C-alpha cells in the first residue's frame, strides 16, 4: 500500500501541489506540478502498478507505457520521506 506520510502537510493550489514534511529537521516546501501533481492526486493506492493502471485509464495510455515513470515517482517521494510503502 502506498500512503502519504502522516507528517506531510499538503495543499492543492490548482496546478501546483505544495508539500511540507513537518517531521523533517529542516522542512522545505516542495512543489509538484504537471504529472507529479496528477500522480499525487491519485494517492493513496495499493501499489505502483495500480497507480500506473489509474494513470492509464485517466489518460488513455497503457499501464506499461507509464509504469517506469510511476515507479520512479513513487521511489523518489519515498526517499524524500513524503510517501510510505507497506
């Protein structure tokens, strides 16, 4: 299951989603735009493959076409402490 870190505050401001890790020693705002904002809005979900499937349905592309980018997105946000994978 991919979930939002409960210590992350976020706000959706139209084309940009602003994130702030309140548990970080030196929190800095992070902006997600474009496809990053789109993916964030589809969370939480069961897995990266489910997220890729949802993107595929929303944008009429195959899951396979977006799977690599979705995996990279999830891994990046996990490394930054913004998402949790259980």
